[in-house]
């Protein structure tokens, strides 16, 4: 059975691509992005297979 680990991280709206590319390079798969407390604040949810 596959085991997963999860990560939540803030994402700056003006630098979204670079932030997501960095997490992707580390093996994290983006699951969802939700709005935080304000429209400028985003929270990204990631998962990757546990090693």
C-alpha cells in the first residue's frame, strides 16, 4: 500500500510559479490551493509518496 506525506505552505500571489516549481522539484505534487484569510493569501496543499 502506498504511504503519503503531506505539506501545507503559504504561496505568495506575486511569485506563485517559482514557489510551485520549487516544491515540484522536491517531489511534491500540488493537490489544491485555497484562499487564506485575505484574497492575497493562498495556502497550497501538497502530497508525495513517503520514502
